[in-house]
């Protein structure tokens, strides 16, 4: 509405005001019903006692403000959101409760308030109930739009400020934990709200295959939640964004927590999360926190070296020998060439032979297991293995360890350690 609705002639009862009086008379009943239905129907707004009190105050002040606006025929465009409603929106932003849940609560309150008035319209014997209802819907809808717009802006501003300040604080204290030998552990734990007395596993996550519409914050929050469930973490994960597309996550886990990258990859796929992940090791205390972080970083560097051909989830424990040498590509290239000879040439045909031979050695020379993993016939495996051994003069008995290690290096480092094919 662009201005206040015209009042009826002097002396005539204002049906809109009469309708507003219905809400005023049954205000406490309506507020109690709204609080109950809001927490029952919107799971995100089922709060602890302090925040529930703020929810109730927000609903109360909105009802009081709306009734005052209607009773005095005040232009809705001149009415501001109540103070408690603003405070409640800020608190929800700080607790990572989605804005959609808050706006849904406003729509729910609007609908139930109108239901109450409509139910009483006939009983009141209004001279023109249809016109009164239309006016009420117009007034309350305009109020709802204005307040939701203000609340939405308050929420977004607080969310941005909170995430920014909290992110900077987290980054500072995490860097202190990782790099400062004299860090005040108690102060860091208090600032991060995270205890380091138990065992931790560090995780590196980074986006891939995303679109312009992807929200990195939401993706990494979901990743942290998923990992917490899969690894049966204790307490809330500690998450720090290292840039727009990367994040580090630490989870407190049991000392014997199994880190199965295949299971994590399956969970990521089921959740349709566009991320790749590198898992560190499970280590105790502050020293373990640091060691697991270094392990996850090395596993990530190895995964990036492998490019898109690498697995979606890499566990440091499974690739430790290769990951520890990720910074030595020239030495690795010499080792690969000396061990594999002409099989170390970068071309698709030899890549197939290398991968087949790598899996064959990893499965204790089982043709059946190799065929299952590569999804080919076992005769194909037999042919490829013999081709690699005979044509490139490889000795599986005398040089099995070096061969397997060199083939693993090829798998992860690819063109960085392979020779170019001569033309």
C-alpha cells in the first residue's frame, strides 16, 4: 500500500478496528499458539530456553505492532520491525539457522492471525465482511513484506559479519596451533571452542565440478557434517576456510577410528557433494593435531598431482610412501625411468599396461582379483601382464618392491615423472 486506508465516516464503527480488537482480546492465546506451532512445524526453530524466550518476544512484539498499526490505520510502509524481532534474527544468523526458516515463521504467523480474524468475521456481524477482510489482508501483507525485508537485511548483514569475524578468529588460532611452539593451548581451545586433548584427524577438502551457483560455505558445512557422521566424531568439527574453494576440517575421533576412503567417497557421491577430500592420520594431542594436518596436506598435494584421474578421496595412510616424496619430482622421474625402462613413456597404451601391472602386484599377483578391480576379463589381465614383463624386460621376482613403488608413483604423478614419447 502507498498510504493509509481511508477511515469510515465519523461515528460509524470501523470494521477493520473491530477485527483488530479480536486479535488484541485473544492476544495471549494467539501468541502461545504461534510459539507452539512455530517450534513444532519448523525444526530449525526448536531452540534452547534462552533463544525460545527471544522467539516468544519476537512473536509478541510483532503481534502488538501489527495490532497497533491496524487499530490506528497507520501506513505499513512507515512501520519498522520490532527490536526483539531484529535481535532474534541476529541471533539466528550467529547460530547458522537458515533465513528461510525465519521467513517461513513469519508466513505461518500471518496465516494463523488471519485465520483467527476470518473465523470471527461472521460472529462480529460486520456490515461488509468481504471488504473488511480484503483491507486486513492488504494491511497485514504490506506489514509482512516490510518487516521480512528489514529482517532479511539484518540477518544477511549479521551473518556476513559473524562468519567473517569468526572465520578470521579461527584462522588466527589455528595458525597459532600449527606454527607457534609456545601457543597458549588453553586460550586457543577456549577461542575455538574445541578441545585438543583427544585424538584428531585432519581433512583437506576442495571444490571440483562446481557451478556459479555453488555456495562454498554451504558445501563445506555439509562436508563437515557428513564426515562427522561417517567417522563418528566427538563434538563439533573445527572448520576453517583457506580460500573460496578450499577448507580444512579437524574432527575429534577415537584413537582406533578407521579411515576408509572408499566409504567416504561413496557417502560424498550419495550426498552429491562437489568436493574432493584428503584424509590425514589419527593422532593424539596437539602434536597429533599438527602431524595429521601435515599428512592431509601431503595427501592433497598428491591428489592434485594426479589430476582428475585420481580417486575422489585420498587417505594419507594408503599413499604415504608416494606422498612423502611429492616435492621431489625430478628424483622420482629418475627412479621411475631406471626401474621401468621404456614402460615409463607417457602414452595411453603403456598407461594401460602400467595400471594393470600395478593392480596385479597390489593383489598379490591374483589374475582374478585384478580382473575384478579393473572390470576386465582375466585373460585380458594375463595378456597385459605378460606383455609388460616380456616386451619391457621386467623381473617380477627380483624387483617386485621397486616395480610396485614405481608404478604407484606413475599413477599419482603421471606426466611429471614419465618420459615423453619420441616422434
